[in-house]
RNA sequence: AGGGACAUAGUUCAAGGGUAGAAUAGCGGUCUCCAAAACCGUUGAUGGGAGUUCGAAUCUCUCUGUCCCUG
């Protein structure tokens, strides 16, 4: 019989942490976090990870385990998470995974194709070209060197265009040639449990959580990270807005309401992402 | 109580006799490695009533509401 991975997912602030700890205790399983921001050890106040008390109740993985100083991607998460599960499943029949990062969850469940790691230098050059010559210029180059990708990706999305270009340029093989459009085989079964709340309820929880983050010293945490503000990790709701405040672009009050708004939008995008995933069993809290 | 000003989308503000627009919020969607990212799309309003006019958000009257001044 295959071991089973139970994934608890849901929008931000819905209450995944509490629920997962209960469930993990029931299954005597550790918790594998699947959250693209809680895995940074420098980002604590603004990412609402499990508390110290909660972490003491159940062993957690991928919580404050990485640094904002290094680039991290969904691809690396897939590799690291699979390695970890390989080990943990030797002792556990069931493992609990919790998180809100849709792409990271998909990476674990279906697997990403084996693109080479992003070449930061190539990305840097492309990003500068984007600023200088505009997106259209990058689009035209993609059309030339990988027309297949030009046809299939969102060519108005600069991140995607750069991604396709950087892989093609860095490896000499077309970005589209890496795609296999096939899910990877996994050695474990997967059960997805989605948690949802009524929208007003969720929005109230989001607003409350942001107020608590401010009380807990979000501004200080963000101030301590100014040197890394250009790293992708810091391109995060709650951090961007405070950077703007520290720059004097907006008032603290504006920053707070922007954080609330952007968190609401994030929650909505999460729901959209999972909207068509028929494997998820939904549960309203 | 008297005098004055104002009333347009959830909010802030345009249009001053001729197709009611914008920003923002809200809502919906996309997604194979920066994903708390990066994109795309969209609903919605002239406070109520009467009048002038071919035609009223716009002019007149009235009611209602809000604000200011005076007592």
C-alpha cells in the first residue's frame, strides 16, 4: 500500500495552521509546510508562521529554514520536499502538508518539468533590457528564438517572457522543448483538503491579522531587511508596502490599508487557482 | 428657529441643456521554477416628487438628508 500525503490548503488567514496541528497530532505526523514565504527565517512577523508554542507541539519542516539572501524557487521546493518525504515516509504512513502556495503544491503533486536553474546573470541582463528597450523587444526576440513559447505563454506578462528567454538563452535549448505536459509519477497517494470560510469572515480575519502584525513590529522587521529588498522574497505583501512607507512615499496608515487590500486580493487569487482542481475536498470553517 | 451651501458608482471626484466618465474599492479569470509573484477582464451612480424644454445630472419649485453661519 502506498503511503499517503494529506495536503491541507486554503487562502491566507483561513486557519490552516491550527487545523493542521490538530490533524498532525492525530496522525502522529510531522508537518511539511508548503508556504513560499514562511520558509524564510528573516520573515516572521509579516508571514504569520506557526508560533513557537505550536512549533513545539509538532515538528515542522520548511518553516524559517531558508534565507532571503538566496534565490528560491518552486523547482527547488519540489526537489527538497520530495527528498524529505522520501525520508519521512520510512517512519510514517501518513504525512501532513500545509500551505497556501498553489504552485508549490502542484510542484509536489504533479511535478514541474526539469528546467535548468535560472541563470541569475542572464536574468539580470534581460531585466535591464526590459527597462531599456521595453517588453516588445523581448517579445520579438522570443518569437525569433522560440516561436513555440511565443505562441503559448502570456506574452504580456514580463516575468513569463523573461523566463522563457532566459532558459533558452542560458541553455541553448528552447524553453518549449523542456515541456513534457505530463505529470510525474509519485510513490505516494495524495489527498487534498481545502479549507474555506465565508468571504466576510475571511476578510475580517485578514484585517485583524494585519493589525496584529503592526503591533508585533512589522515595521521594524521590514526595516531590518532593507538590504535585501531587491530579492524576490521581499516582493511580498506586507513588505513592499512598508518599504514604500519607509521611503516616505505613503503614510503608515495608507501602508496598512494597502496591506489589507493586497492580502484580500491574494486570498482571492488563491481561491481562483484552486477553483478548477477537482481533487480538492472542500470544508467550510 | 432663521440664513446659506451641497446632494452623481461602496468611496473620492469629472461632466453645467445634447451618448453620465475616471480613479479606487468590489467582482471574475490566467498560471510549469521570482507565485504573498506577474498578468488579463468586468459590474455598478445622477436622493424622492413635480415643472420648464424636442431634450435636464445641469434650469425652476418642493420634500428629504448632510454641512456651515447666526441666535
